[in-house]
C-alpha cells in the first residue's frame, strides 16, 4: 500500500475506556470502528458527509475488512488514523488505513472494501460527484 | 420493585471478552445491552418479537435508563437477566431488571422507561395486542 | 442539578456510525460511553488523567448510572458533553452530565456515581490530590 | 478453507439491537465480536476456558483479523458461528469462521491470527496442554 499522490485524511482518536478489554489494551474490534471514523472523516474532508450520500439514496456496504495488529494501544492514548482511497471502481472502492501513535509508530494497518447499494439493496454505480475521491 | 404475580423472563448471557474493560471486569455500559437482551427476550416469550412491533409501524424509544452496580462480573461468567414489566401505560411502559450470577447473587439491577412512537416519530398508543405484557 | 460555581468540562463528540442502531438514531447505551468520554476529559482538564489515577493504585468503580433521553441524535452529528462533579465525598463522587447538540438543545442528561477502590478491590479514601475536583 | 477432519465448534448467536446500525443491519464490527464468541466457545468445547489460559499466565493476542461479508443479518436473527483451528504452530494459531443463518446461507466468513504472549508481553510457546486443538 502506498499513499503516494493520494489524498490522505488524518483523524485524531483518543482511546475510550469502553474500547479497552480485560487484557488492559484496546480490544481488536475497536480498531474496526477507528477505521470507520477515519473513513467518515476522509469523506467529510473531500467536501461532503457520508450522511449526504445516504440522503441521496445510496449506501456504501462493507464487503471485506482486514486489520493487522502491530502494537497494542491503551486507554487515553492519542492515535492518528490515516485513511486514503486505495482503489476506486464504478460500483465500489477500497479504503486503506494506518493507525499511528503520537511517536509515529505503526499500531494497526488494514483496509476495507465497499460496494455501492441503492435503497432497494441493488448494486449501483457510485454517483459521479462522489467519485473524485481517487484523485 | 417486586416481581410478585408478574411474568418474569429469564435470559442467559455469557460475558464476551469485548464486553470487559481494562479494569478486568464487565464495562458498565455492557449491562445496558444485557438489559436490552433481557427485554428482547421478554417480548419474545410473550409471544412476539420486537421486530414484529417495528414491522407494524411502531418503535419503543428509550426515555430513561438506570443501573445500580452491586457486584462486578468477569469474562466468561454466566449471568441470568431477569426482566419484567414494572408499569404499563397506554403510551409507554417501564421494564425492570435484575442480573444475577450462577449462585443467585445480585450483580446489577435497574430499569428502563419507554415511550411508543409511530413511524413519524409521534407518541402513539401501544396497540392493544401488545399491551397484555402487564399481566 | 446546577452547574453554578462548578468547573464544567466540555467535550466534543461526533456520532460514529457504529454507535447508531436500526432505529436510525444513536443507541441509548452509546450515551453512557459519551458520559465516560466527558468524565475522562473532565479529569484531564483538572490536570491529570484517569490513567494516572489507576497507576497510583486506585480505581473509580461505577456504582450507578442514570440517563434521561430527551432528543435523539443521528450519525455524524456533533454533540457537546458537559460534565461536572455534582457531589464529592471522601470515598466516592457523583458526576453529572448534559449532552447538547450544536444548537444548544438538550439531548440527554444524567449522572454516574462512583466509589474509590484500591488494587485489592477494597473501598478506599480518594487521595487528597484528586479531591480538588469539587471546586 | 476446509473443515475436513477438523473439530468445528458451533455457537448460536441472536442479533442484539445494539449490534445493528442506521443501515438497519448488523454493523460490520459486530461480526468480529461474533468471531470472538465462536472462538471462546471453541476453546470451551475443547475442555477448558480461555479464562483458564489467562490464569495460567498466557494471552492469545490477535495479530490479524479478516472478514468477508456476503449477506447482511438483521435484529433478532439467529446466526450460527462455525469456528475451527485452521493452522496450529508452536507460538500461535489461526482460527477460521463461517457465520450462517438458520437456512444455512453463508453470511460472513473470515479468520483471525493469534500469537501466544506471556504476562511480560513476550512471545511464548503455547503450553502443550493447549495445543491439542488442531486435532
């Protein structure tokens, strides 16, 4: 994965107590939510909110998610979620993520694949106005 | 709170790792979800699913929730959620809860208040067929 | 509840998609986590982190939580969690909360009661340095 | 992935309202918790609890998780989580998962990779008694 020439959105996340587990660290499923937070912010930084996307009658359904855990984060830690579009197709796209701590150490990296659905749940072409994300 | 002459639904819940926190115990917000699990099961045991309630065009919105924490539960522990209707009114109701461990020790007790809404979000009378819960 | 002459911490929270439910609104248990976020930030704004409190050998266990839901929030909405200390005692304290939207409308209010525990799980006096919160 | 000659644990999960999102379906991160539930039950069915594993001084840290979403589940739906050990090594292992609905339709499949850590956080050999899982 490269971020060369890609728009990268950076989102600050501070670990909540509810996101930790009995191992004393952030539960692995919490990072999937951090990815989503990074993705939401990416879309916002490109000029619109994903809420607008839904208001226009579309959904971005998740078809795959992958996370590789390198370092464990703990309560109160400040993380930086980097998110960019790895691949854009007419009916779907792939977001990539890196989560770093405040010393730029990689904590988690991963990707999520999405397909565009209309209100009826059918696969649809992503509206033109929303496809500039791969620039 | 009394359960005298009330229908009480009992629901078995086994603590998930994701529901614990760095204190090594079940996070306090997880019990609110256990309450909901007990409530869902209560409705099912009365003959219908809350999913049917929504399909008929209604919602039971939560207007208040209260939980008192007596003993902490840990990962893998088997809990018993007791749920009953404490008060039934035409437009809303109150559920009460007790969460016990496998030795019948009280872990958490609480209640939740709900109001019936129609699809437009307006307060509505709970349909007759759904109001037998207070028996 | 009054915030007169009290230190009030304000925390910005933006609703995550994972925090919503099939009703299209924020799930009621998510606000309990927002309360915690407000409480964490309150402690930080008073000069220390709750993580330090734990490092010193203490826990603030939750003994009760209460939330009253006034207005429903939705995905992407920006909320403001106001948190203050309602009552401070030697072995425990009560935090109060108000969650407002960006037009200052009250969405949720509530409180949480806590008791100070030492590493052995015994009720303990809150260390002096941590008791200035009620000013 | 094949389950041929493998011990497969089956776990019943009923979708909780809190696990759905504003799309009206189960949030994608919830399945990661269902995987964990299936894994917990797998370990239990092999004769011990993961809680015992931790009591003996070890952790199974997650190093990677992957989920492919085929069909969306909804509130109240009963799911069957199939879990088995895909690969067992001396210091780690891979669990595989299939989540099916009550008509045996595949909803989600995936895997999680784990490494064994001791209390000090160092990579450790999985104790002999816990390595029979690959049979």
